[in-house]
C-alpha cells in the first residue's frame, strides 16, 4: 500500500473517510484540479437535467452536446431524458452509440467499491474503487429509472425495461428487465 500523502492526511484529520487507494498519493495541486474539474462538470450536468430553457432542444441537442464536453463519447441522434445522472468524474469511460434513447431518471456509474478484500471489522468507506467503462451500442433504448453499473456493455438494438439494475452485459437485440436485469426475450427479425 502506498504511503499516505499530505492531502489524504488533511482530509482524514477533518474526519472525512475516503479511500486510501484513491487519495493516498495525490498531490495538493492534483486534488485541487480534480475538485475544480468535478465542480465544473457538476454544474454542466445540473444544467443538462433541470434547465427548461430550450426544453425541446435539450433532450436531443443540448444534453448530448454537453455530455461530449464533459468527456463522454456520444454518437449522433442521441436522446438524453430529464434527470439522467452520469458518473461525471469518470465521464471519459462512457461510450454511447448512435440513435440511443436514455429516458428520464437513469444513472450511469463507472465506479464502485472493490469488495474483494473487504472483511469483518473493515471500514467500507476506505475501500478502493474499481473503475470500468460503460458501452451503450447503437439503437439501444433504456427505460426510466434504470441504473447501469461499471463494466457493462449493452448490445445493439437492446431494450432495457424501466426500473432495471444492469450489472452485466446485455446481448444485442433482446429485451431485458429486472433487478438484476435479465434477458426476457430476443427481438425477432422482420
């Protein structure tokens, strides 16, 4: 385990429990840069979600444009609904194809705690993070209030039902739903 740096020690002294793997060797300048970048991205994301200004353009033009600006790879003709959250500090790990529909109140997460070395008596807040990308291929439709976890690939033309938790890859041209999301049926050829 790396030695704990000054920033980690200061944050810990304030009583804030953070991952030592994530912050132990970060410099003060890097921490400041990360905080300012995160702040700017959060402001952009809030505008994406709650702005009623140009609301008809917001879903298909403004939100995809702003997501690109904060680091996501977003294809053409993408629809991003109201109150969709993305992992803005890891936005560079998100790839969205063409003609994708992400409906209201979805969450795209690219990080989670690494539980592989978690044992009884450990402090869960100090566990390191695992960061993995999310790929949403062309023509995917994601139903309202769905959460997509790190490392997931959703195949072309797939439809994810509302209120789903997607923890593993979804093959192309299927309908999947549930918590965790499971394939319900394949989509027939025309």
